[in-house]
C-alpha cells in the first residue's frame, strides 16, 4: 500500500469517526430533550396530584395522618409567604428622606479636601520578554496591556 493510499485511508477513517460522533451527539441531545420533557410532565402530574390530595384533605375526604401533616406544613408556608409578600411591599414602598438642614445653613462637605499622593513606586526590575513595567507602580504586565492590572494606570 502506497503512502497516498495510507493517507486516504486515515482521512476516511477520520471522516467516518467524525460523522459517527456528530450523529451520536445529535441523537443523545434529542433523547435528553425527550427525557427532560417526560420528567417535566411527571412533575406536573405529581404537583396536580398533590393539589388534589390537599383539597380532599381540606374537604375532610382524606384523613391519613401523613397527608394531614403535609397539609398543615403547606398552610404554615402559605401564611409565612403572605407575611413575607406584605413585608416586600412595604420595603418596595420605602422612600429615602433627605435629612433636614436649618434654613440658611449650607450642608457641610463630607468629602475630604486634601489628597495624599500615593507612595513612590519601587524601582522596577527590567521587564522580561513580552512584558513591560507599569510606570506608576512597577507591576510587570503583558506588553500589549493598555492599563495596569495592579493600579489601573493607562500605559499606552
């Protein structure tokens, strides 16, 4: 078998493998979607069953202790939910109130006026290949960086 025949065989095997993997991926994705849909349907039916059992227990048609216990827990959660919803409404309606200042008095400035200069940068080591040093803090960064990742100074 010649060199070209060997390359042709290898390429054919590679194409066949890629086709198999693509088909497998497509099939498993489709099946996973179907499985998820059936799980969703099961969950919906269980939720419907639970709601019906809850309604029957409340109507007095089911008296199983475990269902009575679960129904009481649902009632407790619902009452807590109502309280939290009311608390949320109150919180959403809160409005910030500006502090009152005496008439004719300007509010005091809360921002410091003095600015301390940053400490002097340590002497920078010579940059390695593909790196540069920040002029402000000496941090070694890629030569293509536009801003220093350490102090934020624009470098380019």
